[in-house]
């Protein structure tokens, strides 16, 4: 069975950095596009960043462009989200998704359990 496990979340001050990881198992990781989404209580899951199967084509939400970097290492079955210059409004649970190159959560076949990111002012 396919599993995605996020890690790397935590508490950081505004202006700081975190790197999230998403380790995949149970599938041929290099065959799938990957994306990162985030969600706060009472609101829908929203797009953050996405990349194709190789990581050579990437795209970002306007709110994170220039601050976040998505990447992958297919030899380690792992996707990453480097988050720099963090702002309090970045606070959310971050999820990785697999199986689609899309900005819509419903297009993704697989999801991790999420990791909490909290940015203090």
C-alpha cells in the first residue's frame, strides 16, 4: 500500500526557516508528480507548491513564491519543501500529496498525515 509520511514541522519565529520532508513507500516514486498543500482549522486545503515526476518543472502559489522551494530526490523516495522567510500567516498543517500535477486537492490520489508548522511573531 502507498504511504506518505511528512516530517520537519515545528515552531519557528517569523523570518526563520524550516525544511519539510515527505517520504514515500509502496509505489514507484519517480513515476509521480508531487505537491504540497496546507490547511488551517475551519478552512479548505489550499495549494502551496507542485512539481512533475523529475522535479525539473515546479510551480508555486503566489503567496509563497520567492520564499519556498519544492524539490525531490527520487533515489530516496522523498519530496521536500524548503521554507524561508516564514511569516505568521504560513502557520498551518502541511500535507504532501502524490499522483497529480495540479493545484486542486481533489486531483491527488495519495496524502500524508500532515505536519504542523507554527510561525510566531
